[in-house]
C-alpha cells in the first residue's frame, strides 16, 4: 500500500503530459490495487482524485494501526467470548474480541480451527481491526461504512497481499468487479 500511495503522490505532483503519462503508468502497474480500493472501499476509481487519495490514506493508516496493535490470542472453544448465546442470531463465532478487556483480548472459537489458512489469517486480521476500533458493519453502502468495517479492511489486506485471490473468504461482500491479476 505504501509504494502504491507513493506512486500516486508522485504522479499527482506532475502537470500536463507528465501527469497523463504517470496516470497511464499507475493504471498499468497498480490496476489491481486501484480496483480493490475503489470497489471494496466504495470510492472513486480515479487514483488521482482527492476522494481516492483520502480513502487510500485512511485505509493505509488503519492497516498500520492494525499492525501496531498487540494482544495475545486465547482458544476459548465455546465459552467466554465464544459463548454462542450472546450473539444474534445465536451461534459460536470464528473469533471474538473485547477491545477494553485485559490481555488476551482476542479469542478464537471452535469453528475457527475447521477453516482453511486464508480464512484463519483473515479472521485474525479482522479481530485486530476490532482492537483499533472498527466495528462489524452491515450493509456496506458508503466509504465511511467500509472504513469502519473490520471485515472489509481485512479483505482489502487479503486482496492486496494475495494477488490471485478472487473471492472474499468471509462470503459477505464479494467483489462487484473482476480484480486484475498479475
């Protein structure tokens, strides 16, 4: 995300033909990144637009905060934060987080262990976004919703990291467009 943002900032400093050429290069070298940010975060697809740049900067900061967050992770099976009756509809989640609790603030629950590696990684990323204050937002109808949703940001991280991924591991908000693959 940082190299992508730096390339956008460099292109945005140019004028005329230089800017047009830089935009063409951006659209070629970062086609997947542009598509992911515009689609998942419900923003303008012009990487030089103020809206896109602001959305990308906000997402980058949230990803940085996620990486800086700390917590141990505890297996609680079906008790504690994993007790299914406290959720609506009732059911044991993959994982649960209580931001204000003492460490460990993140619990993995029984269903977590039956998931594939991608889903487990995305689930932990999602829980760490809760540690930095993001919520579970449904439905996602705006950039503000997307930037406040732990799942959306976890999926952005996954799509940016796994350049061949074509589907959300969560099943919630599948891409509305096909993301270019390398």
